[in-house]
């Protein structure tokens, strides 16, 4: 009874499309045959080099060589290009294996239908079935492939760099080759004193910055939203407009403007302080005041976002909850603590976690305002206000320490993803997601 399904599956295993032809689905079978023929041509030429490239990263560096009596620089293997090309080929190979498996499963399924007496679908019927029942899956295939090559592949490439010695001055292609070094980069970052001192210092400031900037902007926005919503406040629209202005201006312009305002020598803020007989402050040149400055400026930029968010939540709180609280004799503070605050936190907890994760990676606020400065002599290529993400940027573009930057990127991802996932699963928004419909 299993004659057709077995034969079709075995034939499709030997060569894609043979099982479909055995099942009398000739056009589908020819398409599968064309796919495998094209794949064979491509993989015969590239697959061996891909495995060689991803294991060796090249074996011939650029070198001087006499060509017809003249000494010339002969280009060698470019390890990074080889790694990227190998990754692309291997990802195509994975896609081909998936197609090969689907071809076998299709042949087996059609053979099974034949054994039960049902005729095989014609090509037209197969197309009609896809359009009627598999339309979404079929049209998601193209963006899925795009995500695979333009999102997932760069991430895999970045992760792989952390396990190489791709860094200046000794391993920058094409002059030099790059080698696999395993976990040596992570060990240097976490244990080697010259790097670990910087890493733990920058990591501590990153966490402090993320916590303070999230709390100040969130509760600052909540305070402003509650004040504007109070009874008796006139010109509410005008207040909202004024407070939204910092959010409406492009952040880059705001931060660069603030950088000039807080200039310790020529900035207007210190000059105004001088008019009142007060001494100026080293806003951006002292490590402590530089950190205070970036948090204050971040509040100016971030409070409008939280204010708008919380204003929206306030409109959804039923009035009868307040009326019931008033009947029970609750004070304004009790109404806020028992009704307003829990409802706001329930609705905005996921956003709050997202803001925390975003602040850990808040490149703009730090780099446009201080560029990570002031300089810290105890750090490796990092300033006193550098976050992990700005330090990573400097290591990559300024110092060519690409392997170290990749290791930092992986650790940063683990921290952000782990913290966000853990906290989100503990919020009431996750546990009681059906509470608000």
C-alpha cells in the first residue's frame, strides 16, 4: 500500500523533482529539477571554498614579490571578504536544504494521496491551492529571505567577529590575515586588567545612566501630565504645545544646541550665572558635572514623550473609579496612589521597560552632547560619560578594535534582552493581558 509514497520520496531524495514526475506532476517536477540543477552549478563552484574560507579565513597575506624583475605588492586573501562570502554561500546552502526537504515531503504526500485513490493535482490546481490557502505564507517568503540576508546575516557576522583577532595593528586585512581565537577576546575584556577596568567602569555608568534617565523622564512626564490635567488649569492646549516643542525639534539639533549652551567657557548658561554673581560650573569638562548635564538634557528631551504617553492613559481611566473613591472619603493623594498610579503603570510598564532598554543604547544623547568626554586617563579609548554603545562605536571606527567591539555588542545584547524579557514577564501587563480589551 505504501508503494507510491516510498518510491516518490526516494526519487525526490536522489534528485529534486523526480518524485513529482513519478506522481505525474510534470511542471512542478521540472521546476524542482531546474532548482537543483542551478544549485548544483552554484555549489560545485562555491561550496568547497565557503567551507575552506569559514574555517581558515584565508592563508595567503598580501606580500611583496618580484614580477618580471620588478618588486610588486601582490594582494593576498582578504579574511573579512572571505568570511562574508562564505556566510552568504552557506546561507544559500541552508535554503537549498530546506527546499530539498520540502520537495521530499511534497512527493511523499502526493504519493500517499495516490495510494488512497485520489488523483494528483495538476500544476494549475496546485497554484490555485497556494493562492487560496497559502497566500500569506507564500508572499511572506520574499521578505523572509530579505530578513535572513539583511538582518540575520549581519548579526551572525558580528557575533563571529568576536571570536577572531580582527583588530589593529596586527590583523587588519588585506595587509594581514585574521585568525580564529575562540573566547580570548571575551577573556581579555572581562579579566585582563587594562580592558576589564574600562569595561566594568563603563558598564556601571551605563546602568546608572539607564536607571536615572528612565526614572527622571518617566516620572517627570507623569508629573507634568497630572498637573496639566488638574481641574482649574487654564490654557491646557498651550501648555501641551509648549512642552511638546522639545520633542518636535530634531534631537540632533537640540543636543548640539545644548552642547553650546553648556559650554563652560563661552556658553550662555555660565555667563548668566556670572551676571548673578555665581561662579560658572564645568558642565561638560568635569566627570561628575558632565554626567549631571547629560541626565538633565535627557530629561528636557524625554519628558514630553512620557507626558504624551501618560496623558493618553489618563483619558482611559473610568471616572466612576474616582467617584467611588470620593464616596469612600479618599484624599487626592489616596486617589492617585490607589487608582491613577496602578492604572498608569499597568498600561505603560512595557513602554517603561522599552525606554530603559533604549536608554542603555542611547547613542545620540551621549555622543552628540559630550562625545563620551571628558577624557578618562584610566580608561582604554573611553571617556567618563561613554556608554557601552558609544565606547563600542569608538573602538570600531576610531581604533579598529573590531573584535573587542563585537564582544561588547554581544554582552550588551545579552544584558538588554535578558533584562527586558525578565521584567516584561513579571509585569501585570503580561500576566493579565486580557484585563483591558
